[in-house]
């Protein structure tokens, strides 16, 4: 019989961005899409419930196409539809960056505290997201701390992999650049698509939910919580708690 695989110590945390670091979907991306539609003279409007349905598809360009499939199907036959979607999405990214640079979108409870604790303990940090790279930087700099982008050793974002979440590709891309096996890392996610991607790459995953993801299927997650807990909450998720979940998942795999 071959020996049980040994779970290495936890060496890196890999964070999703949208919905995990901040409630960017409802209050950032959605209004940015709407602003871009308005600038383009379109009467399309994504309200909060409709946007929740459109979140089934990750990636902004992919999400616009998905919307057209449901609501303006005839436009998909246009010869220039790909470039039209791409231009709309570039405008949306500009709107998003401007909005987030106002610094009004806070990190979710406990995110800044846990990141500070992880850095102090010498853990490596990375990001795996489907959103556009500029969006990650503006959020980190304006909602977390000036210079925070540099805290993340690897930032996997946007189109660096063609297949977006729930495909595991973005997590594999990040792991490869970290030079670590999945077993030495832990992912933090907020959605079923994100969880599938992280589990598909072999990562122990902790989920914090939000209004859009509360009803998702989180089977396979090591923990599912409403958030990481405010700084003074006795139930807050600490680094030792993450280490314990990571070790428990490793132990469960080896039996
Ligand atoms: C995030 C996404 C992204 C953003 C929009 O998913 O699906 O599409 O909503 O970003 P996850 P872009 O949190 O699972 O990574 O418009 O820049 O694509
Ligand atoms: Mg997310």
C-alpha cells in the first residue's frame, strides 16, 4: 500500500475578488455596465435581480453576450457583434475604474484584518479572478490600502486564461506561478462558479456568501460563512482557523 499523502503546511491564500473582497457585483460592476450602456445610447438596464441571473456567466464580455442571447438575440447575427461587445466592455471597465477610484466601496467584513494577519505571519498572497486586471488594482488601492496591489505575489485576472470560472484554469495558472501545489494553499470564494473552479484545481476552499450567492450549492467547501467576521467579533475567522480547516481537509483526503 502506498503511504498516505502528507498535507503540507498552509503557505498561501488565494483570494477571489468580486463578491469575496467586496460587494463589487451589485455596487460596482452592475452600475458600470449600466453606465456604459447609457453612454452607448442603449436602453438596456440591468437591475439588481436581473444582474443576479446574469451572474450565472462569469466574465463581463461573456455576460453581455449571455444577456443578448436572452433579450436581444437578433443582434448576435451582426457581423461586428464581437467588436461591439468588446467596445462596450472597454467602456464598462472605464466606468468601473472611475467608480471604484472614488473609494466608496468598502472591503467586506474581516477581509482587511485577515490579509494583515496573513502578511504578518509570512503567508504568501495571490488573486484568482475572472475580472479585468485594472479592476483588481483599483479596488485594492482604493478600498484596501494604497500599495496593496504589491502585497499579492501573483494576480491571475481576466483573459489570461480563455476558459473562465467555473473552469479551474485561473487557479491552475496562479498555482503554477506561485510554484506551489494546491495542497499548500487555501482559496477564498463567494459563488458556486468560484467554488467549482477552486475545487477543480484541488484547493481547500472557504466560502463567504453575499446577497447574490446565498442560495448557491457550496458542496465541497471546507466552511460556508456569511462573512469573515468583524474585527471585534468572537466568531471572526482568524488565520489559525484557516490553518485548522486546511489541515482537516488534508487529513480527510488521506483516510
Ligand atoms: C467575477 C466576474 C466578472 C465581473 C465583471 O467572477 O464574473 O465577470 O462580474 O468583470 P468571480 P469584467 O468573482 O468568480 O471571479 O467585466 O472585468 O469581466
Ligand atoms: Mg466572486
